[in-house]
């Protein structure tokens, strides 16, 4: 290779992918289908139409087509902020004294501040095309709600966002961005839905969870004419839309003859991780590389590292289809002192299956070490990272330091999913040395596991 690797590798618009990559189509073993909770039989498209847009249902159930064309209308929106840069972290490498090459794919260069816009615009586009007038959704740390607010404003759709209560309290300015784009923001659990009232009756002091917020959003969607629910993570069609992250990363790396040895992403519901690893994992499955893939989750919500691989509901109110995934149980309530997102009880069925089959490693990290890594990154690379992204930064630093000890030169790629400028309450807690680590006990986890259905498929 003769080309000098620049600090930032930019692609031009002509190099931006014209197709999403459907990793599921190339998996040797597909993940198990959704089950209808009443019949325990695989869900049909007709079962999903009352909740999701028809085109999204089609994408969700597609396990045969590796490539799905990105409509021109979505590509035009993408061109406002894509392609995003692939960055060589030269200053971080120098600070660590490591022989490793560290790269990150930066998804924070849009107003939502995260990768979430990649799927938000696609879902809003299909909703508008179907003739819908409104959408409902949930949001944890707020990135998804912000992204969908932007997309709905662009396409002229009304939006109701159920935001996890503790996040809405920690991030009032994130709510104002959503409201600026026209969204109605409701802290969850709330008294506006039957699901919310039930959760509050059982857990009056809860700070909420994504599972709670999903229940409320689905309830409103089902009871509102010409409305559908949209989800920002977990499901296959969301992972499909996020594959632009990995596709652009691979195009940029191939351009300069770079081959990653390790690919690292944070994991809450799993959408950004699935998108980042997609084309690299597709080649790994075909025997074309031997890349290590590492999913990084919070120790306070350890669905992969301590969860069970079973069928479970995707929401606390038990309104979704049953999903075979790694889960802490739909009744699991994450610690209120957890900073940022990634507080979902389950994991993407694609990520869960890859982990179960040994294609993927998983690490659980404590939040004080995560914010220490965020501080190092901010001081060396000049970007204040989102707490979620900082989970990946933590493990990227750890792997780079292992290279320092061994003298091995490895190429590390991680996903910088967004910026942390709305997370200053958490940064303040860290700077004031008031941030604490919470790791659930086995007894805590058993309370969540008790909510998992006792059905034949889980035996």
C-alpha cells in the first residue's frame, strides 16, 4: 500500500452506498422467527401490519435478499449529512503509546447527534409514502427521539415520543430539540396510557425503561387512526438501515488498503453494532476474514453477558410479538443511576444469534471506567463522545493497551455513534466524583428472569 492514510477519510456522494446490506440473508443459520404471543406460532405480515408500516414489515421478514435498494428520496436526505467520515485516531494512539492503529466511524455530524437518523428518515419516508399522518415511538437517551423528530418534521408527520423518565429529567434540553422539530414528548412511564398507569402502580418510584416506553408508544399507535409505531433499534429492518455505517466504513478502508483486526461497537438494542459490523461479518461468515467482533454493554444492564437466550416480549407491557433474544426479562428495571442509553432489557435477534453461534464476543463495562475513557478521548481527539459510544471507546482503549503490552500491531475499528453535548449531567457527576457503579446481583436479575414466559419454546 502506497497511499498515505489521512486523518479523516471522506467519501464523495458517488461512493455512498445505493443499497442497504441485509446481513440476515447471508447468515448460515437464521435467527428464530417472531412468535404471536396468543398462538405461539410465527408471526405473519398481517400480524405486524397494525403496528408497523407495510414496507418495514416486508423488510423485517426478508431473509433472502442480501441487498435492498435505498430509495432515491432517502438517498437525497442522506446526502445532507452522509457519507460520514472514517477517522484515524492518531492522537489517541500517541497518548496510549500503542502500536495499534485505531479508527472510528463518526456518526455525530448531524443535528440529532447520532447514527439514529439513518433509520429515522427511512421509517418516516415509508410512513409518508403509505399515507400515514402520525407516528409514535420511544426514546431512551433521546437520540432516537431527536432523529425521528427531524425526519417527521421533514415529511410533515405528527409525532409522539415517550421518553424514559430518568433521561427526560437528566436531559431537558434534548426534549426541547424534539419539541423544536414539532414532536410531543411525554416522560415514561406516564398516566396517559393504561400500560403506563399499570407500571406506575407496580413501581411508583421507577425511572422508567425502554421497555416501559415501548409499551406506551405501541398502545397509542394502536388506538390512533392513521398512525403507526416505529422503533429505533433491535429489529432487523432497523439494523438493515444502519448497514450504511458499515458499508461506508468498508468502502473507506478498502480505498486505502486497510483491513480491521477488531471491530467494536456499543450495544443496547443492537442497531448501531449490527450496522457497523454488517459487511465485515458477512465476509467473516463466508470465511473471507477472521475479524474479532466485540459488543460492549453496560454492567448495569448486561443482557448479553448475563442474560438468557429465550423468547421474551420486547416491552414491559407485553404487547409485542415474542422475540428470541438475549434478555434480562421484560420486567427487568435498570438502575436509575445508569447514565445514557443502552438500558434495554433485550438485544437485537441478529446480534443475539451471532453471539450465540460464537461469531461475536461481549464485554460488560462499568460506567466510571466508561467515562474515564470518554475523558481520554475528548482530551486527545477533540470530540466529546456520547456515553453510549464511550462504551466502545473503553474497550478500544483496552485492546490498544493489550497491543502495547504484546507489541502486536492490530487495526481497531469502533463506532463513535454520537456526541455527548446533551449528557452534561452525567459528565458533571463524573467530574464531581459522584458517579457510582451499579452491578445487579443475581437476585436482582432473577426478578427480571421471573417475567419470562414459561412456554415450550423456552425449555
